[in-house]
C-alpha cells in the first residue's frame, strides 16, 4: 500500500518487532547479487562486496558508540 517494489522480509520483521516493543530499529544492507526475470547473477565473492561489508560494519560500530 506504500508503493514498495520489494520487501526485505527479515528487516520487515525486525521493524515490526521494534514497533511492537517501542524501540528504535535500524537495518543496514550491502547489495551483492543481481536478479532479473531472466537470470540471477551472484556477486557475493567479489572484493568490492567484502570491502563494502567491512566499511558497513565499521560504520555501524562507530555509530553505536556515538549513542
């Protein structure tokens, strides 16, 4: 009803629980794969994906320490 083209089910569950419990919730993602109607192309083992996961983890730690 909000016009979303896709939904990440685990994040949706996380936010639903956060809303029910009255706690702030955050989820962070690194996109790795490409999926079209024709084919699925995994990129999870590419160096750029690993680098972005490390950057995301470091940012998350820095962010959580600043609270």
